[in-house]
C-alpha cells in the first residue's frame, strides 16, 4: 500500500510494487515548498472519477492512476479499505495534486503541514 511521508525537504509518495505496475509509474517526489494546500477528503475516490486515466481504476473500489482533466493533472492512489484520504495541491510540481487514501487522513494532513 502507498505511503506518503515527509523526507527532509521533500514529500514522497512511496508506491508498492503492485501499485507501480498498476499505475505505470514509480515513486513520486515533490519539494515541500511546492505544497499549496492539504485537504481531508471523505470520498477520496471521487477526484479520480473524471478525466483520462493511465493506470488501474475500478470505480469506487480502487484507483491507482495518473488522471488528466481539462484543468489539472492528478495522481491518485486510493483503495477500497482507505476510501477517505487527502488531496495535496502543488504549484510548480509534476502533478497539480496527489490524491492519497489513508486510514488516518487528519494525522497525515498534520504531518505534511508541520514545519
């Protein structure tokens, strides 16, 4: 299962081997200075419901994919056992936002926002 962690000055999304295969992508990294906001999502599946997807998607069950909409480029990793999650918005990073399922999205948000 994916793990979103703070490593020094970077935010790192570590993907499992299966998630790397499903999403056709490796681990993601972004500078913490690029984080613009962190939002807790009650339904982390919903943002991946729109746009063109490259990766695995079973609606409402599992999304591990790059998602391109008319306005933004997202990376989503949400599973059936973690339907809640966080949305991390970036400025100047490879993706406009990451959507990450989490058993404790409030705790994850606090860890990301800590100075």
